[in-house]
C-alpha cells in the first residue's frame, strides 16, 4: 500500500474504528492517526464521510474509504500478503457475529456477555468460538491495541444503565 494513509478514528471507544486499527497493525501497514471528537467532528471527517459522518474513515492518497468492513476489504485487496483478514473472520463460527452487532474484536471485550449468549450455541460451536476468542486475544498485536479496561467497563456500564432506564 502506498504512502499517505490516514485513519480517522476515536481514541478507543469505537469498536468499528478498532477493526481498522487492528487490520492495519496485523498487516504491518504504516499510517497516520487522525483522532476525532465525535461530539465536535472535524471539517475533514465531514468532508470525507459526508453521508454517514462516522468513523472510521481510511484516507488513501486523498481517497476516502468509509465503513469498517469496506476498509477491511480494501486493506485485504491492497495488501495481498499475510492472509486474508476477511476470510479469517468469515468462518462458520465467527461469521454470524459480523452481522449480529458486536464486531469480532468486541467479542473478546465483552467476554462475559458472549459466554452468556453462547449458551444458545451448540456445544461444539461454543467451544470453537471461545478457542478462537482466546487465540485472538493472545495475539501480541491485539494486546497492543487493547482499549483500557477500566474506561471500557465504565463506558459500557453507563450504556447498559441508560438502556435499562429507557
Ligand atoms: N457501519 C459503520 C459504523 C461506524 C460507526 O457507527 N461509528 C460510530 C462510532 S462507533 C460513529 O462514528 N458515530 C458518530 C455518529 O453517529 O455521529 C462501520 O462499520 O464503520
């Protein structure tokens, strides 16, 4: 992938942006980070993602790529070495989670939640899912990008309480 790669993202709170961060790190691609405050979005973010106005946006030599899964596909297509990001996500075990809501990395972050949900899965499928999560979270690249646990707990407790009181 050529130079001039910028990733618009939040510090840690966007799981979608984290997808793109992990993909770039796993592929060993150098990029510049542009941190966004989602309560006060920059003119650049609004310019490059005028419809949805969301992070992540990957800017490659001035060309914006929006939406985390599209970014993964783009990185996959541009960086042929090191295996496919999407095919590793797209196993029968993990594929349903892509459409479910929590992105693959969030499966690990919400481990206790997933364990609860996974009780609906067949035993073999659950074991595969948990083994996959364990492998994933042991990866040094993933560990390096891990969001701060305390802040994350604080955030998701607040989100949970807000939803319960709605
Ligand atoms: N489908 C999008 C979702 C991206 C998304 O929802 N980003 C959130 C942060 S987690 C955002 O930028 N929200 C700002 C807003 O809704 O105004 C993707 O996969 O990239």
